[in-house]
């Protein structure tokens, strides 16, 4: 026992090194991710189709379905619309109409809420019909729906991401 | 009360006027020595009197009858009636003690059933009020909070509907409980069918 000098444990040193490398990799990757998304708040718009059906079925992508009594829900599309004042974000819906979200700026609240106006293109595509103006806390979901499509209704689940 | 079931039966028979001879003497002895037996007979005495009155009436009717056929028919009828009354009296007497004991249980049972029914009703009403859902492609069947008017803030949804206006469309704002019923969702519903 006395003749063998005790060696310092190697595993903790390796662990520390690995942690440092992982942290560096994360820090290096973070700006790249941020570059991929435009800065500023965004409106996440999820287009859902609720239809009457015999057996209840909710696509996993839908998550929690809107509180509207359709037994079957599927997700058509999910899109992030950048919220830039003066430049409305638009997306084409499965029924051919265009949904528009206009950003009206943050509220002076702490933390701020976000004011948006929603509208949808007229059936004859001669402009937009306003729907509603919302002041929403970030991350809070709200729904705009009732657009008839494929025997059901399109419902847009919207939430503002800061 | 310390009466045995045999003594109770005997006393009931005594109260009904059914005892004679040695049984009657035994009942008298019992009444003379056991205060519980006296109390028991007093309790069922009313019924016993009623039965004995019926018995006497049937006897008087039999004596006053002139026509043999009528007398026989009347006797048979009264006898039948008497038997029915005796049966009813015995059943009532036997049930009297049980009835007293069980009356509270029955009352409690009825109260519990009413409470259960009321709670089911309230629960069903509560559920109906909390989960108004749309049926079919028309607007959700829920409370309309605002149409073309600012919706109230601070409703727990974190979303305030400022204005609603859509020329040519009927736009309604609904505050509906979400699927997990833990939160409320704002739904702006555009009824394009009313264009």
C-alpha cells in the first residue's frame, strides 16, 4: 500500500473538459439559430381543420384541439409570421383565402402585451375583411375560425411569440 | 325492553284478543310481573282495540241476521274482512317496532337520495354551462360575450379582444373552456353563412 503512489482520478478532468466543449458548441450554435429567425415578435399561426366524423380523431400535431365541437381535427399548416409594424404578415389558407396579421406594437405593460389585427381576404379577392383586434400576452393562444372548408371549418390557432 | 320474542308474540295475540285459557292466564301473569310487557301492550293497544271492535261487530251482525243465506254470506264477508284486518293489524304490530327503528333510516335514505339527485343535477348543469360546444359548422354554442364591441379584459385568457367588425360577416367572440377545462380560450367565430 505504501509503495504505490495514489494517482489523481482522471475521469473528473475528462468530464470537465467535455462539459466545456459542449458549452462552447452550444454557444457557437446559438447565433446561427438566431440568424435563422427574424428578430422581434412573431405570430405563430396553426391552421386546423375541424370536421364532423363518426369516430373522434385528433391528429397529434394538433395538440390540444380548439374548444369547438368537431370530433375530428387535423393540422393543415403551421407558420411563423414576423410581426413588423406597417408590414402585415400573410398566409394563404387551404380554402384559397388569405389570412393577414398586422402588428400594432406592444403595450406599455410590464411585460408588454402585443396588439395585432387580423383580417381575411374577401371571397372575390378584392381586399380584406377585418376580423378582430387582439391584445395578447406572449404565448397565449387564441382562435379565429368559422371559415367553411371541406365540410368542416378552418380554425386558426394563433399565439404571439416575443 | 327485555321481552323475548315469544312473549312479544304472546302479548300481541293478547292485544288482538286471540288468547284464552292457559295462554290468557300466562299473559296476565306476564303483564302483572313485567312492566315492559304492559308498556308493549299499551303501545299496540290501539290496534288491538280496533281489531276487537271489528270482531265484535262481526259477531253482532251474525246474531242479528234473519235470512240464513244472507247470514252465511255476511258471515263469510265479515270473516274475510276480519281476517284481512287481523292480518293488517298483525303486520302493523310486528312492523311497528321496526317502523320506529327504520323511520330514521328511511328518512336518511330519502334525504341522501335527494341530495344525490340534486348533486347530479347541479353537476350536470355545471358541466352544461362549462362546456358549450359548437355543433356542426355553425358558430359555437356558447355565451356571446361581444359582437362588434370591446371584450372585457382580465378574463383569465391573457387575450383581450379589442374590436370585432367584419362587413358582410357575422363575427362573434366566445370565451370557451379549453379541452382540459383548466383554462379559457378566446374564439372569434366568423359565420360566413350569414353573408
